[in-house]
C-alpha cells in the first residue's frame, strides 16, 4: 500500500498529458525524472537508516525500521541555521 501511495503521483502526470505543449518530449522527461528522484530519495533514506541503526535492530524492527531509525534524531539536529 505504501508503494502504491508513493507512486500515485505518476497518475497525475498521465492526467495532465493533454495539457502539455510537447507531450512526446515532456512526458518521458517527467516520468524518468520522477522515477530517478524517487530512487535517489529511497536510497538516501535507506543510507540514513543504516547509519543511525545497527542492521540487527533494522531486522528486528521490520516494518517500522525507518521510524526506529528516526527516533534518535532530534528536531534540533535537523533545523537549518
């Protein structure tokens, strides 16, 4: 279900296809850039999770491993200067 919701934005690209000026050029760019962005984002999130939590704890947490990894992060550490 989470994967479905994460990729639901691709439906929005398809729904706006008729309003695009140059669909043969723009739509492939939109899809490839969106897929590339999602891949990079998922890899970065995975790297942060692995750096903040030992693999043994990630395996033990299973479905909520990202929440476990983020529990130790504080909002102050994420705040911009």
